């Protein structure tokens, strides 16, 4: 599976437009648009798509000058605040009901660009959690607060009041509660699409969830386990990424707030369509062992309009797996047709 190359919402936006026009994601940060199959016509389409999604005008000539994924993203950052927007646009085209991407534990749309890329035949927007931008204040403290915050962002937007919502991993829990809240406020929920969301959510405090994130980062970097016990500042120094310490600390705190918020979640019944795309490794054995008491899985909740689809790849591959993403789009198209 290709490595994730998006750092923030700007990279996700550019990757989504690149994917829509060339049919595949950029291979690496220095991928050249023209060497990847781009032509003058496709470059003009890319310039228009980036402008439509971000509101920033990047001319055809600038695409020729910038050429690379990294270069286009850097130019976009200079002209927009997209990286810190609470609601970002990944695609503006297509006849289908808009799709709203609800962030998972990262609090951002990083890693979800494929859902706004060439396979989407509808507008696609993504929420980003409060707290990623330190100027917005601390992250929401619990699930109800997170959901209320997201609902306020949406109600202040110009999005239509009929949406499909999707969430990957624990983001599906946030999406479920947000869909319930919006439905109660009079929004029409075309569907809720759960991408490998487990109901095994062991109890965690914010601090415990933050520590879990630090251990994950340390393990991925091949550093000694004990580095994670030294706090965010020491972990960042050992990683040597050059990231701003305040931004790094904010990311870890958002992860902690989301991890704590979904702990012990028990869904309430909903009337709108719920679709679960599930891999064989959806439930983590460690989470199962740490969850006290019995857990009722999604198919056992008695939801009136529920279907489950088996995904033949693993948890991390599914959001890059073209047949799965095509199936997600097909479900939304089918439900749009039934509602018309």
C-alpha cells in the first residue's frame, strides 16, 4: 500500500483533485504532474479544480512552474487558510447528494482524500476538529461537545440540508452521533456509512489516549518504547520531523480527546440508512480484551435500515482499496435514486 503523503487538509485537497484528473494519487511528495500523465488540458482542469475547492486562483502557467504535488501544495498554503479550516471542500462536482467526511482520531481529513477523488460523483466536504489549530482553543472535552461543535460548523455553512455522512474507524462513532444530531435538527440524512467502525471502545482518559498515540508514533519510527513516556516535546525531538511543537502537541491532544470521547459508546436507534463496510480485522483483540462487559455489534442493534458489506482487505488498506470505494459510491448512488 502506498505511504500516506498528506500532512494536512491542503495536501488532502490537492491529492483529491490530482486523483480526480489523473485517476490515481500522487506517488510521492515530489511526483511530477506531467510525468504522471498530465497534459496541458489536464493541467487546466487541475488549476480549475484546485480553485473551485479552495477559492484560491492558481493559473495554468503556475501549474507548469510548480509541477509537483509538493510545489502545488506549498503555493496553495501561501494563498489560503485551508489547512486550518473547520470545513474543507475536496470536490465540488457531481450530481449526487454531497458526502461529508467526519474525521477519525486524528481530527482531520488526512488519509481520506480517495473519498473525494476520481471515484466520487458528488460534492465532497470534510470536517476538522477544534483544537488542531491552537488559535481555536482546546479540543472538545467529550463526544456530545464534539458533535454539538460540528453541528454548529455545518449550520453556519452553506451546505444543503441533505447529506451522506461517513466516518472511518472511530470516526464512524462521531459520524453516527453527528448524523443523529443533525437529523434531530431537521437535516435529511441520505445515509450513514461506517468504514470499519468497531463498538469495542475500552475506557480511556484523554491522557491515556494521548499516551497511546505517542507509543504508536514511537513504534512507527523504530524508537525505544520508553521515549513515549517522556512527553510530547521529547517524542517530537526524537522524531526529528521539524514540526512546530505547538502544532504537534495539538495533534496529540486532539487524538486524546477523540479517543476518550468514544470510550464506552452505545448507539441509540436511528431511522436513516446505516451501511457498514467491514474487514475481518475490524475488532482489535486488544480492544476486545480491555472492554468490560458484553458488546452488541452493529448487526444486532435492530436498526430498521441496516446492511453490512464484507471488505476483502485489511483495516488500513480499505480507504485506498478501489473496489471498496466504488462500492461506497454505488451505495450512495442507489440511495439517492431511491429518494428521488
